[in-house]
C-alpha cells in the first residue's frame, strides 16, 4: 500500500498506522479498497468501518495524527456530490452505526444513528403511527448521516420544512477525537449554539455525524393527489402561487416539466378525509379551466426518478424564488434549445428543484450549466452541479460562488478541522 | 471612556449618543433586573453603515459591545459588558419590503414583532413566532434569542422563519447570511446565527418568512381538577395524531393571577387547558369535536370554545399576561424557563410541588404544554430575610430537574447571563468547547456580548491539538459523551 504522503504532515509509518486503526475497529473492519469505493475515479487508501461512535472518533483522531484524510460515507448514494476529492484519503463507513437508539413516541422524538437507512428508520417510527416528515431521494438506501450531510429533501418540505427544521440534536465526531453533543431530546431548546443546523448540509467537512435526534410528526390518515396539465410555464407558476397564497396547506406542490412535455402541476393534501376533500375542491376551483391529468404512480418520488440512467447526464439542484419559476423554465428552454440539449425537471413550489440535461455529447454541458446558473443567480437563486461526466467536472465549478461569506465559512472549517482531515476541498469554495 | 473615542462615536450617530449617567440607567439591565451593569455609552445608529463604523472602532479599541433591541429579554442577554457600550437598534425600525408572492418580509432589527403581523394582516398573512412580549419586543432581539411563543408548537421558532440576514461581524465587516431562496449552498449560517444571543455579531437587516392565515382558528378552554388530568388530555390529543397550533396549560395559582389582572373569564380550577386548532374549516370542526371528547374523557368539567374573535383574544390576553400578573399575588417572583419531554410532565409537576412545599414557597405554573416548555414562577417576598436566596435556589433546582428528565435549561428565554453556569449541568465540557469553536470563527477577540452563554470563555488563540481527555474523565468521574 502507498504511504500517505502529504506535504507538511509528519512522516508516519504506514503499516503502524493501519495496525493502529485495526486495533481500534478490529481486523475485519479495515479493508483494502475495491473499484466500487472510488470517488470520482479516485481509489481510497482503505475503507474503515467502525462499530461504535467512540470507534469512529478514535479513527478520526488517529487519522488526523497521521495526516490522513477521511471521507465519511453511508450507502454512497450521494458520495460523488461535491468537488473531486484530493488523493490519499480513507473512507469511513457509517453503516454499522445503524441503531434506532430511542423512539420516544409519546414525546414525538427519536434518536437514531447515522448509518440507519431512511426506510429502516421510517418503518420503526410507523409502528407508533409516526414519521420523520421528510422524503429524500432513494430512502431504501440513503442513510440518515448522508441525507443530513447533503441536506437532501423532497416534496414534504413544502409543509414541514427541510432537515434544519426537523433535527433537534446531534452528536459529532471531530477530527481531534472529540465526541460533541449539541441540541437535545426536546423540540424546544435554545441552550447553546445550534450545531445540528451547522452540521446539516456541511458535506462531512466539520465532523462526522454519528447520531441525530429528530422531531416527528404523525402519519396522516388520508392522502390525496391531483395533477393538472398546464399549457405553459407561466400558467403552471400562477397555479402554484395561487395555492401558496391561499389558506390551503398542501403537503406536496410540485412542477414536472421536460423538453418534450408541457408542465404538470401536482398537488397533495394529507390529514382528515374531510379536510382533504375540502381542499381538493378549492384547488380545482383555483385551477379554473386547467385540465386534470393522471399523475404517475411515483409522482412524489420524481426527485429520485429523474436520476435513472443518468450516468452520462448532468443533474443539477437549483433554488429559486417561487414567483420566478415560470421565468426560469422559459430561460431554460431558450438555453437548451440553443445548445440542442434535452432536459427534464422537477421543482417544489417552495423553491428548490432538480434539472437533468442530456445531449448527444458532453461538449456543451459546462456551458449549459453555467448559463443556467447565471439565470438563477440573477434571481436570488443558486445552482449546484450534483452529477456530470468526470471530464466535465474537471472544467466547472460545481458549487458556484460562495459570496461574501466564504472567509467566514473557511474560518469555521479551520476551527473544527484545523488540519484539513475531513473531506478537504470537496465543499463550496474549496473548503 | 476616552473623550476622543466618544467624539468619534458622536461623529457617527450625532444625537444618538447617550453618556449622561441618568439616561444610561435605562440600559443597565434588560428584563432580568437583578443583574445590572452601567454601560460607558449607548449608541443609537440608524443604518447598517453606522453600525459598521461603531463596531470598527470597538474592534480597534477592544471595546466590548452589546446589541439591544427593546430590552425585554429575560436571561440578561442585553446586560451591558463591563467597560463596554450598548448599541441600541431601536432607531432601525423600518419594514423595508413585503413580497407577498414569495411570502417574505424584509425588516430592520428594531421593528416590533407584532408590527410585522399588523403590516401584512390585510393581505391575509401573519408572522408566526409570537413571544408573550410580542407587542414590545423587537425582531432583532427575537433573532438573538431564537424566540418562540405559544404557536411555535405548530409553526416553529424564529429560526424557522428567518431566511437571510445582513450581519455586521465583530470586526466591523458586513456579510450576507442565507438568501432569499431556500437551501443556499454552504454552511447554514442563519441557522447558527439565530439564537446565538448576540455573541456572533449584529443583524442589521432580516428577511422573514410570513405565513398565510389559516381558514379558521378555534380556541378551546377546558377546566380540570388537577394539572395531571390536564396533562393526560394533552397526551391524548398528541397521541390522536393532531398537531394543534398551540396547547397551553395553567395551574390554579397562575389562573388566579391572570384573572386578577386581565379578567379573561377563566374557570377557577386546578388545571386549565387552552387548545388552539387552525386550518381548513371542516378539518378544524372535526378535530375540535375530538379534542372536546378527549378532554371530557380526561375528566374536564367545563369545556368552552371561544365564540368570537373578541373572546379568543381575551383568552390569549390572560395567558400572555400571566407573568406580569404575578405581581397581583406576590410581591416578588422569578420567571423560570425549562423544557422537559412532555411525557415527564406528571412526574415533574409532582416533584416541583414537593420541592416548593419543602422550602415553603409557592410556585405558579404556566406551560407551553404541547412542547414541554415549562414556565414555573417562583413567588417570594424579598422583605423576608432569606426568601430571595431560597427562591433562587428553588428555581435552579427546578432546572436541574428538567435536565435530569432529559430536557433543557431554556426553551425560549436564552442562556444569557442568568444560566451560563447551568450550561455545565446540561452539556459536558467537550460539547461546550465545540460550540465555542463557532464563537472563535466569528469573534476571535470576543467583543460581541462577551461573557454570556458559556460558563467559561475559550481562548480562541489556543489551537486545538489532538484530543486530550478531561482530568475528570481520566479519573473516571465523568464520561465525555
């Protein structure tokens, strides 16, 4: 095995290091990498699978002491999001930290370890009629740690907010081996800084999330979905705005559109049967003469579906002000027409979506994503290229500009991870 | 304070500089009046640029500064620092922009909480966080403390409703945290700033989320013989899968005080429950019936639904006046703010009762029962020697009880000066050290509201090396996680 070689770090005996790590996690839990472990084509030096959060913290401490880089991974569904990693890293798998530590159903909170999959977590909660009111992509594989690190979400966020609104406590393993807790087991709590929010969406750059505590919601009795075909982007946008500007409380409000089909608007209500019926009536009224359409079976999983077979495609996450969605769709059409790209999009009314671009060759991907980013950034939005062919990734800034807070974010990173152990360079602004 | 510096301050804010001792007294404390420090000067800037100019001087001269809104805080968050200045944001009180299509309002920090709702109500919107002091407290203060209120059970806290902030950092530089759209890439800086109690800088412009008013709002009052019966009704309501807009509880002493002060027409009972449902009319009607049945099942002997907006407002007025109303039944009182897992309520109430009778002091209880946020009010008479000390000790012991039950030392009032020593009872040393890493990133010189929140200040110059076990941990006395 190659010796970890980092300028400025102390020279360490690599075999001694592996032995040290084996001693922490056990010989069976440190293995040599295989092809599937590559991140953007780069092979890790080793894959380490701690069984407890204490082991995870000790691994981090040893790695930091040896000047080794560490990239945390759950199931790896989103491991290629972000900048290409720097060489000489090990992968720390969280999959063995998968316990549901506590479901305090009477208090509607649950403590869960990072490696638990979303589906597994939801199944346990459902035994008491509760759920984490979040529907991220690929729940059967995605882990709690992974969705937190990437701040993933789905249509439910329109009603319940995103992870920042659901997480109430966290345990982080820091590069120096500290295990630090913040927040707690009660929903209402303002004691100390809100590190659960800071860690959410931090892409594994501050600490490894080992445990999280969430507030829960009841599983609704009834759920109704209806879809409308709209002739153009402006009409779709107006329907979304009309519903948002009404007392209705949908738990799903999204637009689906593509280069080959006009926009469809999907609306979902949950709660009591009478409440759903009344709101559906109001929605139909708001939609006026728009034609009802049959929603696809997986209508509320389009944010996962849009990725199917996307190896050679570009998939971006974009954010926008709800009133600018129509404008964005029109601009998207112009840009992709000019470059002869096809596209597919799903966007939540609250102002976040995914767009996928496909072209005969990847030659125009970099230019297209930059043009689209220019449009959203011109309207208070952001665009992150989550996926693209590797040769494209080399030529683009996947994150876009960090604005005037880059220095502040770098100072936070330096405080938490002074030696740059955790996923260095993968985050916005090269953090 | 050096005359040259005062001249510099004067050049920035003109008549917005207070140095007269008689006027400075107003600023020596906030709602927590038993801690007082006289500031060297108070400055009332009118723009972000002025705040920046003031903070730059503070940074250059190493003068500690404390930002202040309306001064209604209950944990001493706006208590001045020794040899420091107070920066009052009271003159930055404009609502700059309301964008109904996107449900956003952009405000200055000195805007009063209730003014936001007043401004957007005609369009059918409201600003959800509603601390009891909402008619006087400022948005800037709400941001600092991450204020809650009765309706945060359903709608969330201040942090849920802040999308973006212009912040003057403690070195005087201006940064833009968050964005008008959701999910800005990068660290969640609004998430860490909101609730940081003024220790990370000063917000000078805040983008708030406003919420469409529900189709109907209904409020039910239910009278029980005991708080335990009322508490079991709360559990039943939650277990039935409902998420009310608010569930509030008051015990007999609290009811007496509120009645004496506001005449809300509360029934005289051992435990009063106030349940508010909002949403689609048919749904609320259906669920309200169910709430009534669950209350009856838990032995409520009187159930009333407010019949008009006037009645509903009166019901809430009684609840929101509960703290101040204590003056009607006791010469002095301590307002406490603790949180427990809701299911621990019966046990905690029983223990509070035992603790209070053991020391011979009365405790009135007002709760945000839906989310387990307790506000025990410890009543005492400071003319009786020793009572004040006993009252403080009792109130601290109630917090210890909250922590023991898996709760928190503060749900919405903040740590501030009052509870910083209690932080060590809730968090281990490594937890607190880790939180302070954030402080060091924002304010390495520790000038912005210094000495608050944490029991000890971390020296930011000190570099974190590999982890060193705490002496207690080495000795096996404490675990670090």
